[in-house]
C-alpha cells in the first residue's frame, strides 16, 4: 500500500515560506491547494514539520465514500495503531448523518469514537483526516493562552520573517503569554527577552517558559514597551504582536502607543537590526512608522487567521539613523 498523501496547514500569508522551507531543508516538493493549505508531493515524517505548520492531515479520495476512503489509507505509516485508532467526525449539520457515519466507521474499520481524545479527526466536507499526534501542540508542546494570544504558527512565521541568526538577542516588547519568545527558544540557538506590562500575562509567560524547560534561553520581564529596562543597541531582532484593538487596546490609544514603541525600538536595536511588527491598525502604524526617525518599513505581508487580517511589517534601520 503506498504511503498516504499529506496536507499541511499554515496561517494564510505564510504559504510561500512554508513551501520554501520544506523544499530547502527537506527536499520536499509541494503545491498550494487553497488558502493556507499545502499538499506535499512526497511523504514526510513528522520530524520535518516546522512551527509554521499548524495541522497535518491525510488526504481522502473524494471519489470514494468516507469509510472506503479511510480504508484505503495505510494508517500505520502515520500513526501508532497498535492500540487501535481513536477518532471523531467533523460533519456540521444534523446529528443523525454524523451518528450514522460514526457507526459505519466503527463497524467497517474497528475504530473507537473518542471525541475528547482523538487520533484522527475525519473532516468530511474537506475530504481529509487530521492527525492529532501530528498537531502543533503535540509536536512543540501546549501553551497556556489568553483570548488575544498570538497562535503558535503565526508567531513562528513572524520569527521567520525576522531572519534571526544564531546567537542573536531577540526581543518581544509586547509578549503577552510569551508565544513568540517560547517558539524562538525552541527553534533557535540564541537568547530571547519577553516583556509585557500586564502582570497576569507575565506570570503565564513565565509558566510557559518553565514548562518547556526554556528558562536558560528565555527571560521574562514585566515592563513597559515604551520605556524598556534594556541598554541602548542591545537587541538584534524585535518581533512582536502589537495591540491592535480587536481584543486589546484601541485605535485612540495606538496613536500614542505606536510612536512611543517605535522610538524605544529605535533606541535598543543594533545598527543592522531588523523588526517584525504585527498589527491590524494599519493606518496608525504606517503613519507612526513614516515619522520614526531611525526605522523604515521595507516589507509588508498580510496574514489571515482566526477571523482577523493583520499585516506583518518588516522594518530595518533608515539612513537617517545616527549613533554616537
């Protein structure tokens, strides 16, 4: 039986980065088949999937019925099936068709319906079966979150845009629960500082860092992004998800906050530093960046996830910067 065809999912806007990494690092060819959806042209073990990849699924043949499509897959290639396969069914609508499909899978394949502890999520409408053991949390670890927390795969994409080098010091001045610093600590040999003004967020960030044994690589501080307790020219990269008013902050506050944050980034960033700042308050940010003395926008990338479409702004030093 041939190895199953795999689909991977990332935040919309990062598809080219994911496909480039798969090709350059693992010699895997791929095709974008939809917004955020990438089909691999060769089978890959789970170890090759980086943190920008959110979910991994097996493609199901739409020409077959769901049970027949599941039966055609070599599940031993992607799961430890020794103890049997636990599954759930994603089929929006009335409960009766869903229950009938559950019973057909149980009878035809001998799988166990366990929605709270599934290995396979059968997504009928999208003709795929998501692999629970290959999910982002299973690969990198579960993080404590708050409602406005940056998703892990999105944070990973921002870090990727920052082009952090081995040994670089990366700063997240609006770190929240520490998603960006944690992912940076898991994937790069360097140091990271997480700063947030909210005491509850800082406590959760510290718990996340400790839970993943990153205390030696990630420092968590309570502080103000507009008045950082850091020396001048001490940071190589800045990556942060700025408050942009959907759940945190407001447009009015950002008119003052964004210029102040940019001034402080200008102070702590090294001469060849690079920043990636995410916000959906695009007009306020663009106006603030245009007036920033030492920084300039060199690239923009629109991202889509969880119902929002913020822009990741990449900034470097402007020619007006003077040191000494």
